């Protein structure tokens, strides 16, 4: 590690120690309810240290540990040795310095690697992950940005610039449908760029520009409307227009991949909370130019409903249903690419097919996925400290290549969560995916014709401070 990085980590550690000894209150939690509007990394409360009458220093961080067993991700074949057990370690330590009411600076140091890896490239040899981020296995500057409040004397205008988290999620604690900097589970889950937000009553207008990790560029603007709540009824509406240049098209079955010149994505989403029900939906349509002779015509959508209630004993109960549709391209020679190009989504409803950290077999496709998912969960006490959740999903390929099946497979997940303390949580989880006849042709080893169970078991401990 370079000397300057060691010095910075040491300094942050000293600040954290001093802050823990002199903490006077708790900083608010970032819950990600506003797209493109979070002011800091997604940590839980940190300690706030009053340095002097004006300056404030907030130190916060996390340690996230996983022990995992998984197999058959590459070929759904028990006879091929692609099963293994391994661990993941993520640690972050960050500080937010606010010298006055107009300026804040945020710097976060992060580390992410497989447990026991001696070399920085060890994670790239994983035989079971569909994709492995190149920047695992090293200490990185995860966040480095400034916030300018009341910019140019306007109380409604704020500006952020630097390396910052981008969480374009419609619903709380869920990943973004189109743009989320946590996509693909990298060590650096922030993007370099700038954005401004102008608040007019209940409306936020946000133009932005980012340089993405694959050297493509993103330009756009979003408009969010959150009218005043009325009792148990809440509404949130969001829309955006986005331009990606030099967009990367990953190689999948029937398409060698490459780079698209420009991709325009029109997005709209709505979230309604009505008493015990939560209804939501998102839609995105794409146009643009892949090459001089090929145009983009993809689209994607999702919709769902959750019912949350309390049982007579005080336990919380939730029941939900959700459907997704991502268009695909089954004729690469017709001059139109109908695949929904969604490189930066953060969907993680099912561990094996969709989750950014634990699976994402959907990356064997470019768009071209349709699903119906049922979920349920119950707490075992009125404090919601012990919870059991289950998800079942049916996945299909809406536009398979000629001669291939539409049946991608079915997945079932179970998760037992124990809220050990306010800052520490254990999760024990397992998942099984039964491939359909349409799964094997799109895997990295299409010559294998078996369809054995793809499986995952894991234990996670997350501590935030």
C-alpha cells in the first residue's frame, strides 16, 4: 500500500478512536429513499465529534463478513468441479468534515477481498461467480467528494462533486432498477462525477454527469416528486432521461458484445403506500445507436405489491408479489437490438439469479429475462429482532434464440435474520436454483447438457457504526 494511503488510514483510525470516546449523539441514517439524493455513503449512525463551535467531524464505517458455499454456477453439472467454499471481507472507514454550514467533505477508505487471499488478484480466479470485479483485493478510496449547500446563495440549490455513491432506488432498502453504483459488487461502489439538486417545495430537479467504472459516460437529469403525506398514504414519483456514451455490451449467447456509441434511456417510476399496502412500478424505454447500422430498441418494466401487517401477538408479517420483464434480442442480424441494456441495475430479490454479491446468473443474458416472484416474511417477536423470509421465483427467456427454450429456471430462497444489536446483524441464508432447458445454452459451458441444482449457502455478519 502506498505510504500516503497508510497515513490516511492511520489518521482515520485515530479520529474514530477519539470520536468513540467523545461521542455526543448519533448521526441520521441514510435510508436511500430519494434517487440520486443521498449525501453520504450508506452507513448506519456514526459518532459526531464537536471539534469547535463551527466544525463537525462525523466518523462512520462498517465491517461485512460472509462465509459462503456455492456450486454449479457455470454449467449446472455436478460432475464438473466448480463448487467451493470461501469467504468475503468488506471494511469501510469514512469521515465527514463540515467546517461550516455551506461546505462538507467526505472521504471513505475501503477494503474488499476474499478471505485468505494473499494476492490482490486472487478473487479473479473464482470458478463459480459469473462476474468478478477487478478491483477486489486492495485498499481503495471508496468515496471522496464535497457537498456545497446553499450554492450561489440559494437555499434550494446544492452541488456535489467527486467520487460519490449513486443510489437510484425507488423503494427503501432496494437496489436501483436502472442506475445503482453498487452494481456488480465492486470494492469501489461509487462513481466519479458531479450533480446539482434544486429543491422546489416537494419537487427535486437533479442534473448529473458521471464517468462510469468501465470508462463509459453517463449524462442526464431526474425529477422527483414527493407530495405531502396524508395519514397512512404516501406517494413518490420519479422520472429521468439518461445518455450513456461508449456503453459496454457484454458477450452473451448469440451476440459477441462490443461497444455501443450512445444509449438513451427514458425512465419513470411510482411508489404508493396506502395503509398496509405498498404498490410500485417502473418502466424504461431505450433508443440510440449501437453502430452505424444498428439501433437500440430495448425496454424493461417491473411492478409489484406488498402487504405488511401485524399479527395478534405483535409479530410483523409481509406478503408480496412482483413481476419483471426485460426485452431481449433474438435476431442479431436485423439492424435492431431489442435487448434491454441494463449494466448498472441493483436488483437483488433472488440470491442466485439476481443478487449482485451472491450470484447474478442473469448476467449470462443481455436483458432478455422475465420473472414472477412471490415473497413472504414473519418476525418472531414484536421488536422484529428475529425474522424468517422466503422468496420463490420463476424465470423465463422471452426472446430466446431460434431452437432454444424459454424456460430459464426456478429459484427458492430462505433467510433467517437475527438483529443481535442495533448495529450488528446476523443472516443465515440458503438458495437453490433448478435450471430449465433454456439455461444450459447460455452458460459459459454450453456443451454440458445436464441441469443439476445450482446452490448457495451462506452466513453473514454485518456491523455498522
